[in-house]
C-alpha cells in the first residue's frame, strides 16, 4: 500500500509543471488533495484529472504572495478534511536576465515574494496542523539556491533564503515529529520556462533554452515524492549536481565556470 493513501496533502503551484505532475501522481496513490495556484482555469484541469483517478480534491485558487490567502488555503484544507498530513510548497517563479540589464528592479521583490515568503506564509499557517499529524513539510527549492548561477541572481537569492529558512525550521522542530525536506532540482523539462521574468519584469513568453536534454517532470516527481516519503532532509537530484556541491567547497571558481556552462547549454 502506498504511504500516501488517505493522506491529506496541500500542494501549491499545482496548475502546471512539477506541481501538476505531483498532483496527478499523488491522486494515483490515493492521496486526498488540496490544490492551490493562481490560474483557476489550469488548476481546474488538474483537479479534474485527479478526480478521474478517484481522488478527493479541494481546489483553492490562491496567490501565495498574499499572507491572508495562505491562511485561507490552510483553513480550507482543514475545513474539508479535518487535518493536514503534508504541505508541499512548490509554487515558484524564475528569471532569465543579467542583473545589470534589469530595467524594473521590482523583479527582485517579486521573486522573493513568490519563492520565499509564499512558502514561509504557507508553512507557518500549516505548522500547528503538521505538528498534530506529525506530518511532512516539503519545499521545492532549486540548485540555484545552493550555488549562484548567471541570469538568475534574484531567483538564486530567493531560493537560498528558502533553504536557510527550512534548515533553521528543521532544527526548531526536532522532536515534534514534523519532517522538513528541501528538494533541489536542476533543469527540469516542465514546459513552463516561458513564465521566466525578463529584463522588463514581464514573462519572456518563450523558453530561453531547449528542454529536450533536461530531466523529465515525471522523474523529478518520482524523486521528490520518494524523498518526502523517506522524510529526507534534502534532495539534490543528479550525481553531477552532488559532485558540484562537494567541488564548491574545494574549487569554488571551477563550480562558477560549471554553472556558467550549464546555463549556456540549458542543462
């Protein structure tokens, strides 16, 4: 029997990419789902696909940059299912622009709001319920939060803040039964890179890289859910990325060059 069967899972960023795949996979495992995203139409399509697999679904259109909407999301989950067993903070937004070319500096504020504060708001609202269930908190971060990469200065900084928050929170929650798992994917072929913010602070409208050589969203989802089930503290998804983390301690300038080449190749 799947460890997710009957579990109440709140998932942000569920309307596309990794979030949509996680939702559909959890539905197949018999989880009870509370799905959140800003795009209500896309979210409805994902919810319908989950219900077709027999899953119970609560659909909550939500902007996680708004603290009150995060509180309402958690309240809706508890009102519907009576408890929360897992919170997966997946919602995020990236950038693709050199810092010295950014015309609208509000892009940096936006990236902090979406990638860091939104996860913090949801986590804090859910903590009493996760403590009651001895549940799981999963934050979808990025390799860019482990080591800075060009074209993603604001995104890297926001994800680094998320990593530090989760590491600190994990220590505070020791003995509570709540696990904190930080997931750090690299390039994943989500098909959503057209939403990356450009120099003008607006979505690019196109993917800046080829997604053919990237990790599939299905493989990313499998690794994410396996790590969450095991209650791992952190998941770095590829051997090359794990090697890079060790090399950064010894040869940081080499890792800088590796990061630059990876961005140029798009994987």
